[in-house]
C-alpha cells in the first residue's frame, strides 16, 4: 500500500524555475506494473502541449492552484480538489493562465514509451 497526501506536495519547490516539472511518485519500474504516477507542477503562464495518448487512461487530482484544460477545443476550468479523467485518444492540453503554480497528482495506465503524441 502507498498513501499519497496532497499536503506533502503543496510546498514542493520547482528545481527548474519557469519550466514544467514532474517527479515520479509511483515509478514505472518497481512495485506497480500496470499503473504509474507523477507529481506535476505547471508554472505560471506555461502549458502542457496539445496532445493525446494512444492507450493511456489518466486521472489527474488537482492539489493546488488553477488551470484550464482544453479538450477538443473546449475549455474547462480546474481548481484545487478537482479530479479529471482523460481517456485514450482524447486530444487535450493544460494551460496555466495565472500568476501562481498549478500542482497536481497524475496516475496513469499504459507505461509504454511513445504513447504521447503531440498534435500540431
């Protein structure tokens, strides 16, 4: 068993200021062979590029801040405590339009390299 406490991630400092930062919290290699997880920090006025995953299912749990998830051209506001499910093939991006960092935990299936496909 592993417990993930949101408060453990609220004050994490970004070792790459101004850039998106992720840290494995449930490594792809190790005790879990079907599920992985990361802590993510999206700096103010930055974004995750528009993309989709071929086979990955993702659950994102917002632990702090606000952002906008864009799915197939529609905008969805995200705030602390929101939970987002993203199925395979759904084109999406995350955009932080605010002056504060956006923090989240993401758990996902399909650990195959090359599953991330950027949409131009």
